[in-house]
C-alpha cells in the first residue's frame, strides 16, 4: 500500500477571504454554511474545484467573482500553502491549494449554490496567542499544533481541515507584518498610520505611537496625501503599501 502512486487526486482551491468592518473596527473572515455532504451544515471556508485551463491563482480570483461579485487585481490574492493530509477529506483523495484574499471593501453576502448561508465572522485575538472568529453567538478558534482534525462537530469545528488552514493563515499574517503586511489591503488603497497600527495589534504586534511605527515600517509604506479630519486638528497623513 505504501508504494501506490496517487495519480488523480481532486484538486480544490480554498480561499481565506479577509475583510475589515469600518463600523466595528474588526478584521473579518468569510465563512459559508455547507448545504451538501460531506460536512453538511458545517461552516467552511469557500472553495472551488480547479478547472483544466486555469491556474490555482486564477481559480482563487474566479471564486471571488462568482461568490461575491468582485473582480480583483491579482495582487489581492496571495498563495498560502498546499494541504495534502490523507485524512483531510472523506472519500476521494482531495488536495487543497489555499489562497488568502484581501478585500478592499466588505460587501453584503448572498449564499450561492451549495451554501445555506454566508457570513462574516469577526476576529478577536486571545491571550494564549490564538484567534477567535465569532458571529451571533457562534465561534471558532484557531488550533494548537497537536489539534489538527480533532474537532469535527459543526458547532465548534469547521468542515474538512479548515480550522487548521485558518490557523496557518493567521500565523502567516502575524509572521509577515514586519516585511510584507499584505493584510493592510483590507483597509482599501490608502490608510492612516492609526488604522495600520490597529490591524497590526489584532495580529499581536502593538505599537502605541505613530512616529515609532512609521520609523520601523517606513520602507513598507508610501505617502499618499492626507485625509481631512471631522473637526479641528491637522489632516491625517495617508499611506499605501509600497510595491502595490
């Protein structure tokens, strides 16, 4: 059995779709509630089967066009990892090529074919270094290294290995803050230092001072004018990510 070659696995593309709620000031991730087996009635990350004549990157962006109606530039999608554990999906062997998608706006959601519901779940950092995603009394939490596929109940666990994929995504964002903070794309094309500091803090890196934040991350940011303030005071300086 150990020498049998895996010839034709099912290849899926899984999107971790990030957005920012300007009202609540919270980072959000998109989850859909599955209508079909396997994992019927489980919340899951959106995914699609990769088609013959497209790349994984193209499939990730197509999924956003089909499910949300946004036609994003290629830089809004970032490859995360490939997930290949034999037990990650029941039945036919399925490999997942995962992509993080950074939405510049938080659109209204309408569940499409195969979904009972679609919703934004808000991120809250935890004292133990993990992250909780919650909405209307339901919550999911990122995992420790030894918890892979341990929780397979629909009220606390996501479908397939999606709790683990979300765990890896959060770790990737936190680890890249000091050299490629693409998560800032969820703030739109431009943002203030205060907004950028807020996003950094959500992923474990707090800096209470604008001046020090700019000194540390100056190479990552490009000045983009200023934003009028509602009331007295100087306009807030705006920035955009360098090389984007």
